[in-house]
C-alpha cells in the first residue's frame, strides 16, 4: 500500500478525534483520522454492554462548539443510553461531513519519529502507512480493556464477553447461568439488566463499590427548554466548578454541620441522584472523618435496600467514598433481592481459576453458560502504550513510562516532538465532564498547530524541566487529602504489574484551564520550537 502524507494524523474517531478534524480542516491542514472501529463514537462505539449509559446528565454531556448543534439535538432521557450517545456521535459526523476524512477499520500499530525529516511515520495493522508532521493521539482514557490476571483465563468453554468489547448484535442471556466478574461502573450498570434475562446470575465481587441512584427518567421538556435558553451561562458556570459540571457544590465542612443537617443534605442529594452526591461538602475528599459521614450514609442505604443482612454487609464498601470512581446506578443493590442472583465475595480469597465449565472460587465450582468480564480498563496510558510509539533517539513511550507516566499538562511528552495527547495523564480528564474537557484540549492543540504554521515552525517539544515541574505539581495536588488512599484505576493499581502513579490531574478544571491559557500567553512557555 502506498504511503499517504498529511499535515496531521489523528488516531481515534471518538469525540476528540471528530472535533479535531472539524477544527483543523478549515484552517487548511490536510488531516486523516484513523479509527479501529467501523464507525465514529469511541467509548460509545465499544461499550455496548446491557445498561450502558452516561453518568453525567445528557444536557451537559454534549459538544458546545456549535450553537445550532446544541439547540437542534434532543436527548430523550436524563442520562442518555449508549445507543443514543452513539446516534449523537453519528449525527455529528454526518452534520459536519467528517466521514470522508476518517479511515475506519484500521488500527495503528506503530508510530516513529524521524529526527531528520521532523515527521512521524505511522503503520497500521492492515499494512497501510501514513506520514505526518503532527500526530494527535485521541485514543481516550478508558479504551484499552483490562483482562484480569486469573489462572485459566482462556479456558472457559462457553461464551465469554468483556463489557468494553461488547458484540454489536444483542446478546440474549434468557435461560442462561451467567457469571459477572467485576463491580465497577460497568458491572453495576450491567448486572441489573443481565439479571432480568438470566436464569441464574452469579456476581464475583472483589471490592464493593458505592453507587448513587440515577433516578433516570425521560428528559423533562421544561428543563430542556430552560437549558437551551441559557446554554451560554449554563456552560460558563459549569466551567467554574472543579469537575466542569453544572451543579451545586458546597464548600462548607461536613464536620461543621450538625448530624441532622448532614443527614438532610445527604438525603436530598441521594434523592436527586447522581455524581453530585459528592458535592455535599468541601471536605469529603480531604478528611477521612468527614468522608466517613457520607460513606456511612450510603452503607445504611445499602442495608435498607438489600433484604439479606449478610449480603448487604458484603455489598457495603469499607474504603472511603469517592476514592474509586463513584458509580451511578439503576436498581443495582435491589437486584440482590432476587432469588436467582447470588453474590460471591472474592475479596480475601481471590478467584482460584476459570475452568472449561465456569469459575472456581472459595473452594466451589460454579458452573455457568456465559461469562462476563466487567473488569475495566488499562486506564489513561493503556491505549497510548498499546501503540509502539518511538520518539527521539528511538525511545519507546512504553519504556519512558515504565515507572509511570509523565507529561506536560497531559498534552505533550518530552522526547516525543510534534505529538499531542488529548486528555492524557496529567490533565483533569476523567475527573471532569469529558466532552467539554476534550473541547478545551482540542482547541488548545489546534491553536498551537495553527500558531506554529503561521510562524513556519515545524518542530515543537515539551521541555524536560517544564514537564517535570508540571508533574511535581500534579503529584503534590493529588497527595493533598485522601484520594490516593484507595487502590483504583486512577493509580493504575487495577492492572497487574502496572506502576502505581496517580494519573489524572486533581487540581480542578478551572485552575487547569488557567494554566493552559497562561502558557499560551507566555508564548507557549515550556515548549521548544524550531
Ligand atoms: O472498571 P473498574 P469499569 N477478580 O476498573 C474487578 C467509566 N465508566 O469498566 O475494585 C475479581 O471500575 C475490580 O475489582 P477491584 C468510569 O469512569 C463509566 O467498571 O480492582 N474482580 C472492579 O470491581 C469507571 O470508573 C460509565 O478490587 C476483579 C472491576 O473488576 C471506569 O469507566 C460506565 C479482578 C473493574 O471495575 C471503569 O469502569 C462504565 C479479579 N481478578 C464505565 N480484576 C458511565 O456510567 C478486576 N476486578 C458513564
């Protein structure tokens, strides 16, 4: 196959890749997006498991770069389900005529930087090759599935599924004995739906999780009209909050409130539902004692919902609330009241083996017909190091990051010139509403490439010192409070053998944006150009 040359090659056609293409093309750059899937949508293309839906309210989980787009699109539910999110991505691709510059069903295998030509050479698994001045990795934070380290993982003789690689056609579990391993967001969303079909459902839980009810419903038309009438203020206010989400965040301390006030506050937030529960007080992620008040509130809810006290106790998390990503559920805990749903605690005694007939755990053989891995992702770095990226001096990104990632603002990595990452490690990314965060990164990257082009610069590289200073700051911010006291995918501790380093930036979206703006105002301080 012949080599194709572009100004910019973008890897991934999710929300980041699509918006990058839309921004770069009218500026006169030749652009090619290369995507492994058969369609746009990224996360919402791959994650089709039963019950998959967004945990940010739909009215906020959308692009804001085009007023007509945000006015015309109509969500049907408070929290959009995966098929509707995919429909939205497809609508954007059609509306802005993006598909003609996207090559689908093509997985990039390697990217190497030519220090003489100051260009990247990319090769795909299908043999196609691309040459580009710039590469933008728009590969997502949660896109490389994590397969657990369990003996006999490939031995099961029945159908095996991973929530992050769900088949495109409907999977029918009717009459089947199904096992689910994993109780993170994907497990918590899929378990109640699988339980509706399966004859028997056995859930293997290593760490119990906190889930706040979604109270999902059809989208309130009056609310939709109000938001659409005030979109600018609505979006602006969202950007002033740490997670970039419109909502009520209290700065007061849980420990200063009287117990009955606290209870009322938590109750109100539980009844409203969703991630805003953690906005109840400003010290919940700072003080373990404060956190305990919210954690115990949720544990008591679990004890109220689940009929069998023993099962309820197994479901009650012992770690802090908000250490792992909070889950947003529909009927999760109540599902364990169904007589055909069983919970197996594998916290102290890990699953012994996967066998041809099923799962062996706690000395028992569980015979099943279908096995679902809801075991998450090699988050933040997995999709980047899965590509054999070689920068200056032929250094592999995987080697550079063997002790954990380091980057300048989650946007660029020293030693890897002319390569940008969208929502990379060191940026707020997964702590925020992802689409606005993606837009902020894409705007920054596009403006930077355009700025360089106007000055005839062909080389940009994050400087070592600036990168180290940012990373030190990022780690210092993470170390304040109690966030890092829980093992989680934020730290990479869910992946066997992965370095334990806190990856998303915890300083909040507003401060991060200010830092990005200051760097630009300072002539892209911390970057070298030629
Ligand atoms: O993955 P996870 P996820 N034996 O890593 C368990 C986003 N998301 O796909 O906690 C037994 O959270 C593991 O146990 P432990 C969201 O940001 C969003 O659910 O490591 N169990 C854990 O219970 C989310 O946080 C939505 O002890 C094993 C589970 O597998 C992120 O994606 C929906 C095991 C993995 O949970 C990841 O969520 C879905 C083993 N050997 C996802 N290995 C929305 O709502 C792993 N586990 C938008």
